C-alpha cells in the first residue's frame, strides 16, 4: 500500500478534524499535522479508524493516552513507510473511531480485544507491534495472550503495572512541588476544597508539568502534535480515575501487573526508555530490563517520555535495524540470549551500542 498525496493544506488560522483520504490539519501552534489516507474497519462490534502508508511487513502503532488518538505519531514514523506498511490506529471511542455512548464500556480488556480483532479483520497476523506508553501495556497483553498475532515487539517509554502508573503520578507531583511551588500550592488549595485532580481547573495547573517532567529539552514539548478531537475528555477521568494525579482509579487500577509474566514473551523484543523521563523514570524502566532479559534494551540519552519526538532519527534508525532482522526465537530465561544476524560484522557490539540483556 503506497502513501497517498496530501490534500491542500488549511490556512494556519483554521482548525478541523482529519477527514477521509490524505488530510492536513492545523495544529494549535500553527504547524500542520499530515495524515495518510484513512478508513473505518469493522472489528469486535465497532468501527475502528486506521490510516495506512507504505508497503512491506505491517507495523501496527499503538498510541498512548489512554484517551487520545494516534496523532502523536505523525509525521515522525513516515520514513518507515519506505520499507514497511504502517498502520495508525485510533482506539474505540478515541479520535475518528466510532464514539461510545457510555465511557464505562471502554476497558483495557476491550482495547486488547479490539486490537486483536483489527489484526484479524485486516488479515495481517503476525504483525510488528510498536507500543508507546499506554499502547505498550496493550502490546504486552497481545504478546502474552495472543502471541500468534505478534511478529516483533517494541515497547517504548511504557509501563508494566498499576503500581508503575501510580509512581508516575507521584514522581510528577514531587517535581511540581520542588520546581513549581507556587503552582503546587494552588493545586493543594483546590484539593483542600475537595476538587478532584481531573477537574479542568486543576488540569490547567498540571499542564506545566509536561515541559518539566516529560522532556530532555523543555522546548521539545511544542513539537508534540495535537489537533481538535484528538482527546476524549469524557473518557479520561472514567478510565484513569477522577483523582488520578493522586490516586489511580477506574480501569487503570484494574490493569494487569505484567512483571511476573515478562519472561514469557517469546518474540524478538526491543525496549526504548528515555533517560530524562522524570515520570516513567529510568529506575522504574529497569524493571523491564530485569523482567525481560531476552530483550534488547536502549536508553535514549537525550529523551524524556517522547523519544520519537526528541530523537526521531535515532528512534527510526533503531526501528529500521530491529525490523530488518530475521525473526528467530529468543533465548529462554536463564539461557544466553542470541545476537540476531545483521550480515557481515554488523552483529558485533560497537561502542555506544545498547545493552543486550
């Protein structure tokens, strides 16, 4: 499937939802979000919106959120379309996928089932999965419970459990208290009045955390794409809990804890973790290194949470290399992991290359 041409761009002052076919959408900072052609696919009793570009082995991109669309991947991943078929997905009730009447009907289990159903509806299994943040949780569930659908697995700046999600918010609060004490005092004032942390007034205060906590270079926060309709504001507090900045709730509190099962993952796996992610911090990411010794682990040394935004060339180079290797069964726990063939002497470890664990 080849990438399609883009429709004429909007003027910078305009905003609109992405539409069928290639599209261009104005970003709040007056940049443009470019979309490849898209369509709805019937899967698991709903219609999921996907966009596709490129030819070759399929790579299904699972976004974070958990209440947002796939827009965060545009346009960084487009270079992979030179060698792979990229599939961008909006989860049920997010982005341009069919809306949900009752947000409580959207669960982690339903998201996993939807992704599995989509792969089946497209007739694509096994696919290469790239799971970012919340998408990495879905990717772990698919790799463990639907291994026949997954060819290779990439976990990027993700989580493994409800406990890690809770720690994520505790880390954010600590940084705000230390670095933005005047903002923190206003948050606590709302809290003293019984206002939950997902209240728009409190979320407006929390917005300052992104530049502080999520990025190696705070200026890179402006590079994260967004567009009207990309977030389901009604779903977010239901899914994560209305006071999530202090106590996780909703579906997040019921997430599986994958730590005890990570060694069961049988397909080649690549893990990316941002050195300067102060929320999903390196100390927490080391749980993946310990629990998934059969994987390849890379620290992204100039990144926070959004490695594909802050180090796009490095991430694309790592993905291109990983996705080009022959698929071989990784070593079992306790057995020395293999070094996948790269041809010539490229399989030799080089200075600065990531740890193989």
